[in-house]
C-alpha cells in the first residue's frame, strides 16, 4: 500500500500547479507579470535526484502527456521535454555536488531551461508574439522567483519524503 | 569529458524528436474536435481536477468575499440609486419583448439570430503554463456542448468552445493569440456598423475590431455586441465599449480599440450559449479554397 504514496505525491504536485494558477488572482502586481508555478517540475527533479532517475523520466513522460492533453492541447511538448530536463539535470547533479544549496541552483536552471524551450516552441508554432526581452522581464524572472520560494519552503520536506519512499521501495 | 549520450540514447533522442514533431503537427492541424483517446484522458484528468478545484475555489472565494465586505457600503448606495432606474427599464423591456414576439408571430418568423439557450458551467482549471489563454469547464458533450459555441459571463462575451470531451470542454478566451480567433461584431449606433474582432492587444488590454469604414462616426463609449452574422455566435452578446479609434496601416479603414465588458481573469462561473438558429460552418472544401485565394493575393 505504501508504494501508492509515490504516484499520489506526484498527482498532488501535478494538480497543485493549476490550483495555484486558479487561486492566485491574475490582477496580482497589476497583472504586469506572468507567474508560472512549476511545482510538479521541481518535485520531478527532486525525484530524479533522491529517488531514481529512470522512474522520474517515466513519470515525466506520463504526466507530461496528461498535461499536454488536458491543459495545453499541444501534444508532445511536455511529454518530451520534461524527461529531457530530468536527464540533463541529473547529469549536472553528477558533475556538481549533491548539496541542497547547489541543488537549488541546478533545479532553477532546469526550470529556466524548460521555460526557454517552451518559449521557443511557442514562437516556432506562432502562438505568441512575445519578444525575448519581454519574455525575460514578464515571465522568466517572476517564474524563477516563485519557484525559488517554493524550493526554499519545501526542499527539506520533499527531500525527506523521497528518501523515505526510496527506502520503502528498496525493502 | 565523459560522453553525454551513448549511442542507444542518441537513437532514442532522435526517434522521440521525430515523434514530437509529428505529434505537434497533429495537434496544430485544423481539426473539428479531439480524437477519442484524447477525450478519454481529458475526462479522467478533468474528474480529478474537479474534485480538487471545487474546495480550492471555495477557499479563494472566502478571501475575496472578505475584501468585498469592505466596499459594501459604497456599493450599496450606488446600487440603490440604480435600482430605481431599473424598475422602469424592466417594464419597458417586458413590453418590448412582448411586442417583438407578437410582431414576429404576425410575420410568421419564429426564430431569431439572438435566441440562445444558456448552459451553466463552472471553471475547473486554467492552463498553468499560461502560454495559451484557455480555461477548462465542467460541461461537455453530455450536455450538448459543441466546438465553436460562444461562452459568456454575466458581463459579456469571453470566448468560444475550442474542443469538447464527454464531460469537460476547453474554452479559448478572446485574449488568446490565434489568427483563427475571429468574432463578427457590430457597433450599436443610429445605424449599426459591422466589423470583425481580430485580436487582442495585451499591452492596452483591449480587443481590436478591424474593417470599420473610414467615414463612419464612431464615438468613444459606444456599445459593441456580436452581430450573429458570422454564422456561429448568437446575436447581441455584449463584447465591450469603444475606447479609441485608430486608422489602419493603409488608411482605408479604421480599427477600434474595445475595452472588453467581461474580465478574462478570475473566471469562475460561465455560460455556454447554444444558438437556436442553425449554425453555419464552412465546409472543408470551401476552407481550402479560401486559403488558396489568400495565397494568390
């Protein structure tokens, strides 16, 4: 039964993104910024570091697929790029050291990469007219800040949760 | 330096890039509605989403209600003044409605472009990555909702149904950046002026209505509604008020900046309008022809 906790945790993180978007009024900061919660991605990166990389890639694939179908309607975008981000960051973690302070930077880098890829993709398929400077000031900065705050608040609990889950799965 | 990708991984990467391009191409294709696997997945995710979003909406509503309390006194004063005027207006509307009905009966013309049947729906999700201005509502094909129906709030038009599954539908807001997002609209004046709403200016927060004749006298504050002439939306849904007129790039027609009547943010309860009169959608063949003609220009 305890094995179900892992999918459940990821499911909670998955829905927390859209809940945050629904609860945060768009008029916050006069509607000047677009703040994107990437809580699921942060959780996924934690999973790849403290649980198991390949499982994280599978979860990224599956939940990315759900995200594409339910929210964006552009199939394949998150389904493909979430696993890629997991792969790249896990390589980075191996090169750099596994310390919570440095991990924060690595995870922020992962989110930066995901935002940048999604921006380029949307420019490519002509779904946005944003310029790079607009993107950096309106979306990227506030998004990274929000997810940094999320990381600072939940880094320790998430780390403990995934380490516990790994022990459960190893038994 | 260690090898970043082994051969096997490189093949997986290249293979998935091909699949990615194919999938994106598939989803950008001009299609009527979702395929059934997509609908199935959407229904399941939507079920979970509805379960989590309802208590969360209640929670968020609690805070905004507290905020509302602070301005209650002023609002009450203003509303009281307005109610006095409304009584007269209401009786006028009832009388005119009856007149209209009787005259229609005399003419033998029962249906009107303005008739629609509203379906109440609750917003269960908003796209968290916020690249596309779409929301998901908790009504779908089971309640006869079909793509391209107009979606309104009590204030006015907010968008159209983009696609549906059995129990959920996705609504594309007017603020979305999509060249196919067009609404046939009219400016109400002594004589109605027709035009197309063709886009949204994010910086000015206003809708752009193009192809207005250069000699038409449109003033600030005039009401803009749907015209029903596009063949999809019912007539008479409020879109907004004229904010400013600017000449277009060639100086032949004017473009109006319209302040939307409904807010596209913080949506919770919306209505989907089922138009009573038959809707006209261009046939696939005709659509292709239009594309060819545009290409020749």
